[in-house]
C-alpha cells in the first residue's frame, strides 16, 4: 500500500480515471453494438442516421486512448463497408 501523501493521491486519481475510462469504453461498445444490430436487420436508413454518432464516439475513444487509432479506423471502415453493402442491395 502507498505510504506517502503524493502516492496516496496518485492512487485516488488512478481510481477516478479508471472509472471514467470504463464508462467511456462501455459507451463505445454500446454504440457499436447498436450500429451492428441495425446492420444485421438490414435497416440502411436507421443505420445511416446512427453513423455520425457512432463515428464520433469511435474517434473520441481513439483520442482518449481507450482504443488505438488503427482500431478506430478498422471499426469505421468495416461498418461503412457493411452499410454500403446493404444500401446498394434494395
């Protein structure tokens, strides 16, 4: 266990940051899950409405360090590809 005042403070800060990062990662997962469910239902209109919010959360998660930049790019690329596929098949 930490003994000095500064190390105790760092423990408190780390606990707060962990809680914030956990919330952010959960929000990211929920948004991606929502988008994927719409794509599975082949709801192109609904999915296209959710795209800006999804991409915004993915980009912010990458900026915050929740996920890496390439992971964010991969998520966006795959979701866009799936959206284009169901948009053209009508």
